[in-house]
């Protein structure tokens, strides 16, 4: 049985960027990440010096994520930079990541988040949970209509990041997928109706 995928966003779930800027949350450390600008000069020809990006991370989240019965995968605008900057602080190994291609940061006319379609494509029918701070009911509807397996879209408050109750929700979903797989093995695929596990 394949473990479900856990699609991880960085900003919001792991980095509570919306917390009060003068008060780092308890248990978190501050990481300063240089911002590399694709446009190093302003229109007037002046050089642009950008301040490093402040990122708050809780090193305990890494072990908590590794204890979950999921295959972890980055689903973030950090793309592979999450392996360079975020994973080492959390004690995570290098993880696969979703390459969003042309969908990256592109608003959709139907209001579905730009990540949703690529995540459903990446999962390819496999059970998944997605932790992010930007999903909506439109994304739930898209997953229900386009994904052949169970999916959990779990919203994380960007002011507080991942908490114990979030990890419990993720554990419960993973456990339900183990039970589902055992039931399918016992009855055969014809005895199971696939659908989403929202």
C-alpha cells in the first residue's frame, strides 16, 4: 500500500508569517533568507537591495512531520528552495516537490487556487492531504470533481502555523486511509467506491 501524500506549504503552516511581527511565536527560530531578485534594477536604473526574508520555523515540526504516516512533498512557491532553506532547519531530508510550471501564481478565472490542479495531477488518484493557508470551498469542489481518490484539504491559520490539533487531524486522515486500503484488499477493488474523503 502506498502511503498518502502530504503536500506541504511553507508560508502559513510552517512559517506563521501573519503573526505579529514583533513577537516570534514560542518554540520558533528566525531564519533570514536572502531574496534574490530577478529584476536587480528599478526602472530608473538604480540597483535594488532587498532585505532578507524573515522566516519563523519551529524545529520540532520536522520530527512531528516525519512521524506521520505520509510521503512528504513540498507544495509551495519555494519549490526546491524549500529543500535548501527549510528542510535543514526542520531536520527533514530532501523532499520531492511539485513543479507548478506555468500555473505558478497564476489566478484562475474559476477562482480555484492555482496550486489545486497541479496537486491533483501530481497525486494522480493517490490519497493526499494538503496543508495550506489559502484553500477555499472552490478547491474542495475541484478536488471532489477531478480527483479519483480521497483528499483532505486542511486549512492552517497563518498567524499560528501548525499546531497539535492539525497533526491529530493529519494522523486521523492517514489512519483512515490505512483502514480503507485494508478494506479494499479484503473485498477487492470492485467492492469499493472511490471518492473523496473530505
